């Protein structure tokens, strides 16, 4: 009995020593884990990446016309050559779907954004955290076809 009490006292002292005079602080919610996937189609390299809307800064949100007050995930698809330079998307056609585990995938509208000679495509999927958001993207260019799938984990704030 004495050994058990001594062990408990040592553990308690160790825990108190680690936190000093401060009370333990609650865990902070983590932002949505960003996800990325890439493929090559018809000589173009596509990279699909995701970010929680809440993680966007006001400048980026304004440039893309995104309301920071809404919850969800941004899908960004970049179109580059093999060296990472901007290229003309030419006859590139993209279709995307998005959904959570609780709902069937729905078509996701993608908008082309051209800046400094580079063309990116964005889509916003509205979802309330916590949620696993699944994205599927199909691309065709110059007669070739490729698919990308990625998932973003949206966490409560």
C-alpha cells in the first residue's frame, strides 16, 4: 500500500512540476488537414490541393470571391508544365464532385482564375465540421484522361 501511495505521489508531483503554477490549458482545435494530389494529363501537370475556408487569409478569400463567414473547404487545381511554369490550359476539361461520408457526392462547380500567366481552378464545398470531405476530379486534355481523388478533414474551431 505504501509503495502505491508513494508512486501516486511521485506521479502527481511530476505532473504539477510540468505545468508549474499554471492550470492545464485545454487543447486547441487543429485546422483542417490540407491534402494534395497530382497527375499529368495531355502534357499538363495538375495538382489538386485543399484548404479549410477558415484558414484562408482575407486577401486570398477576396481574390477568389470566397465568404470567410461560411464553413467549408476550398479545392484548388493548378495547371502547370512539368517544370512548374504556367501553361495555357488549351482544351483542358475538368469535372469535379465532392461530398462527405454522410452524403452522396455532388457535382462541384469549378471556376477558372487567371493570374500572371497561370490558370488555376477553384471550387468551394460547403460543409460543417467535423467532416471528411472527399473530392474526385476528372481531367481530359489532348485526348488523354486522368482522375484525381483527395480527402480533406474539416475540424471544429
